[in-house]
């Protein structure tokens, strides 16, 4: 009798011990997603790291890895090559890429991160640069050889009805831009507005004038979340899941900036929290542009995107004009209620 009871208890214990193994075998494996940033790890992309730290991607059944990038154009080519499934890249660069590569789009924007491109020229007041773009006439403006703010200048020039050679470009490396400004080698320089916090840490704000391209009436969509065609067609659920988790991270970053920067600093310990908090403060102004109040975070206005396609096609002298519907795929966006800014 005791032996039978012992055997029964042993079998029950063995079954109980085996349960985790059975459940583990039955649980679906998370879908791996390789995501490339456009550039370095900074407060500009804090929501992605907050979403990752808080387990939002894991909760959606995703195993997301986030890598540093080497530019908005590089993000597109990385995705097209198949090395990455998703990334952060510039809409104007995507328009240019699709114009040069016809057929089924190899990569599309699926969530508009920067609802307005944070393009700006920042000038020294002691060199006569004011809040008026016309104060740049005859000045020296630093910029990298190929970068989006410089390339978009002709669009501003057209709005201002001035020649594209209104001022003189001084080509410099990104890493030297702050230095040439501080030394006074140039009168102004191009920046992503939120990237200029490094300059603001070395020069007082009241010594500088910030000329935003949006102030000249140039309404361009900036960096968006991109997805490759392979992922879109083979695993559309993973695209939607990634956007739900990221959208949640964006909402939480708006509500708790300190937590978002702390999550980013956990990934990149060298960051200075106060600097990155200021960077995120500027970034959020471009993520939540005024029209997001009507259509929510992550979406675009069709007419505005079409105008951007027209302008990019003309200014960049593209041989073909890609359709706006092939640039932005809104089919994976979270619901409007989820994308309505709560902060």
C-alpha cells in the first residue's frame, strides 16, 4: 500500500516537473527583428529604448535588436539588402530611392516618426544672423558634403524666392561642425534642430539664431519607421506588432521623459542625462507637429506627402516621380485612439 502511494506521488511529481518543459516546447518563439537607427544612440530615439526596456516588444512576441546607423540613406540600403528588416530613415531619401528603383517598393515607410523634418540653420548673432532667413545672404554656412538639411535648402530658397547660392557653403565633417561654429570659422551651420544640443552646450542660446525650415513654409516629413517588403509580405503581423510596441513607447516617453532617457542611457552609459532630456524636448516638438492632433501620431496627410514627392522630384531632378501610395503604407498603424497623444 505504501509502495503504491509512493509510486503515485513520484509519477505526479515527475509530471509536475515536466510541465515547464512541455509549455516551453509549445510556446511560440519570438520573431527576431533587426532594427537600424539612422545615427547614434541619443535622446532623439529614446522611445525605442524605453519600449525595449519595459518589455513592450517582448509582449508582442518580438525579439528586437537595435543597432546604431550611419545615415538615413544607409538605413534604406541596409533594409533593402536584407541585413535589417526595419529601420529609421528619411522620407525624402526614400522618395529618391524609389524613383531610381521602379517596380514593387523594396522598402516603405510604415510609421511617421518625425511628423516634420527638424531641419534648421543655426547662426551666430554676432555675425548678423537673425531669425530672418534673409540675414544669411553672403554668409558662410557649414554643412557635411551630403546631408539632408543641406540638400533640402533649395526648397527653402524657392519659398523665399532667392537664389540657391544666396550664401556660400563650407563643407565640413559632422564631427567638426560645432568646432567651426564655436571658433567662428563660419557664420552658421546646418543641423537637425535636436542634434544642435551639443552646440547649445558650448554657446549660449542667446548668442544664436535658430532658423527652422518649417518657419519658411517648407513642410517636409522627416525620418520614418521603414519596413522591408519581405517582412511586409511574409510577416505583416510582426510589422503591426512592432508599431504597437513603439507607439506605446512614444506615448510613455512623452509622459515620462526622465524614464525614457534613463532607458537610453542604460544602452549608452556615456550619455549626459540633462543634455539628452533637452534633446528629447526638442525632438518631441517635431514628432507631435500640429496636424497630429487630427490624425494622430505616426500618420501622414496625403496631400502634404504628395507635395513633398513633387518638391523632391523637382529639386533632386528625379527622372521619375514615385507615387505617394508606394512611399507610405498606413495599413499597419495602431488604432487612432492608441495614436492620439495623451500627454
